[in-house]
C-alpha cells in the first residue's frame, strides 16, 4: 500500500484537508479543527495513525501485530497501523471512515472486518 493511495482515500472524506502543524515530517488530516488521521512522510511501509473506539482498539491490537498504540498520541483513543498488508485494504478503509465518523460524530459505528 503506497502513501498516495492511502492519502487519496483519507482526503476523500467530506471537507477533509491536509495540514502540517507539527512540521513537514507528519501530514495531519483534519475535518473542521479535529484530527482524524496522521501519516509520517517518507516512511516505508506507510504508518497510518487513526482515532478509534477504545474497545475496538484493544481487539485490533490483540489480533494484528501491525496495529500498535498511537505513536505520540493518546494510547486509549489512537492506533498506529503499519500498512504491510496484514490488514486488508478494505479494513483499513473501514478504519479511516470509523476515525472520521468519530471526530464528526456522524456515527462512529464499528467497521465490518473480514474474518
């Protein structure tokens, strides 16, 4: 999974925008004044940090070795996902939508996952 594919999907959310409030090393994706995704620039594999329901975060971290506590973020509410392919792209997209929904209060339902 490449940076551009991930970023294009993150920015496809309504009213999403990219900023660099922490410097050029980390792209921060916001809706309104709320962050819902972060991607460090120039990392391979891509690392994607997303807001997540705490119970779902725990389940994901137990199931996938590439889902970690949010790097430099609130460990209860954020995950950092190393995009190695362990999580299918459809599940990553669901987690991006979940994060967006949490910050926009549009629902925040648990995304469906392939078992």
